[in-house]
């Protein structure tokens, strides 16, 4: 049976709920659809906010040949098959690539020329920051649209379209449980209806949710609370607490690369010169997370967390940088001392650029206004 989310999926913008900053009157995606403007773009947003639906509405408006792939399972051969498909000269061929961030660099490089020469109009969907996950050459040919989580009112409107009559209490619980993810809310209704013969109430919804999974809002306050506790536990050299908060984040669906990035920052900010190899380990963990992926990458993260938590701590380089940055912002572009300037031309030599410079000089190299200033 076709999933409920697909059964009630909007076919036109008039049926579409949310993302008014993109599809409201005069907004970019509505204009593109109304004017049948052909271009490649990326839809960036959390799960269940309408990325696939928008891609389909756009393709339908252009009367395009529409192909859907998931980067989790697709490869170069799948793209070759699509490109070989016959098409009318004036008919765009749209490839919707879900989870485009899961394509590695080689796969993205392979895709690039088909986008460049117009063989494919690419619509990527991602839950990850495209700046980090899409190669620059491909990203430069894509416009990025950021989708927002559905508001509580928008979620209620979607729930009402499900065809099931839920009372206010059940709707409120479902809105809170789904946390802006329309697909999760509709799947919950569908599963409950199957288990309880279409009797969808607060009680049956809660009974369907048999496992009391950890609620973890990746965009809200809990996200910041847990990552703060994670960093502070490593800073206090408490590996048990740090590993617990790591597990909380992983169980709650946090992006493991986000965790690994924070560990790379921590290695320099908090450990610094006390153990310089900490940055090497943190970078190795980040690379392992990229190549291994969950669930096994959790082991790499735990290894790195235990190591960083047990390292001695030294913030002197970080503190020095903050003080210097403060002066750079307050004092602007102070003149560089002449002895530090290169002198590749005769005029520069005549102006005494580089004069009296000694390789291991003890002279203060700071600008004149900062002579004698100590940051480190």
C-alpha cells in the first residue's frame, strides 16, 4: 500500500504548505515555477520539510523527464543510464538526487559535466550544509534554497489533511513528537491506524510509540545544551560524562560530522600546546567519520573523545589569538614595519623595504603602535 505521506503529497504550489519565503507570492521558487525557468538547485533542510515535494512540483510545471535517485544507493552507472535515455530537444531532463551529500567527490566530479552541458538539470536534496558537502565546482552551478522546519500551525494543517479525525490533544502531542517533520507525523498516524483499526487518539498514538526514544531537537535548545555539556565534560577531563553526551547526540540523530568538527576545534582551543598531537587525533577522527559512517563511526568518535578528555589542557594559543584579534579589529590595518616587507623592485629597496632584516632577529616585529604588546 502506498504510504500516507505519498497519498496526500501536494501536486501544485496551491496545495503546498509552508516555505512561504520560497514559494509565496513573488518569491524565487514560485517565480521559477510560474515562468518555467530551467536551472539547477539544491534544497537544504531537515527531514520531512517538503524537499521531494517541491522538486516534483517544479518538474511537473516544466513538463520535464523526471528521475529520482538516492545518493545512498545510486552510483555512476545510474547516472549513465539516465543520460542515455532519449528525450525531446526542448524537454528538460531533471535528476532529483536525494541526500546528495552522500555522493563522494569522485561521484560529484562525474556528475559535474552533465550539469555543465545541460544534459541534466540537477535538483539536490540535503540535510547537510552544502558548503561542506558539495564540491565547489558543482556548488557554483547550483542555487541553494534553505527550507525551514514546519511551524506548529503548518504541522496541524498537514495532520488535518491526513483524513483522520484527531482531537486537539492528540494533534498537540503529535506536533511536539514530530518536531517539524511532516513525514514522521504522517507515518505515526498511519502506523497507529493500522495497529488500532483507524482509531487514532492520544492514547493509541502513545501506545504505538512503544520505545521511549530520546527526544533530541537538532535545531533547538536541547541541541545546544547537550553539545555544551559534551564540550565542558571534555574540558574538565571527565571522559565518562563526555562519552555519555556523545551517546546522547548519536542516539538522537545528531550529524556525526558536526560532533567531529567540534572535536577538531576543541583540540586547538582547549588542549593546544599541552599536547599538539590532539589536533592530529581529532582530524583523524573527523576523516574516519567521513569514510566509515554510522553506526561504526560512533566507535571512532568515542575513541577520540576519550583521548581528548584525558589530555592536559592549555588555552594559551587560543587566548593569545583572541587578544590579537581584538586589537586587529579595534586598530585596523596598522603599518607593517619596513624591515619585514619584501623588496622585489629597486624602488622598494630605495624605500628601505627589508633593510636590516635578520633571520633570527630579536627585534620586536609588531607594528609601531603595538611594540611591547604581549598576547601569548
